[in-house]
C-alpha cells in the first residue's frame, strides 16, 4: 500500500521536507501504526511531538483510523495564532 504523507509547521522544519510518498509494509494498517513505523524509520521527532494531529484525506483522524492505498495523511503539531 502506498500513501502520501504531508508534514506541516515544525515537523516540516525538523524533517527537512514537506512530503513523502511511502510504500508501507504489510503490518502498517492504521494511522497509529504509520506513526510508529515512521518513528522507527528515521522520523523520531514524531515520537516526541506532543498532541500530534493527523488527518486522512483532509479529515481529522484518530490513531485507529484504517489506511488504504492512495490515502493522503497529514501530520501536524498543534499551532497557535492570534
């Protein structure tokens, strides 16, 4: 299964990129498993980012949200503005 991952705000800065397209291994089927897999494969900042938000196909998604081939997954830390 292939998904596109978009990184925003400080995640984009920390990782040095705003987008990845990845082929996921068989055992990665949910947003939470994707995050764990990314941490184990070179994105440790995702493990230490508090209150990380995720969206799948532009809709907010909890960790248990299943993924399917071609999904767009956005990862972003909480941001404030005023």
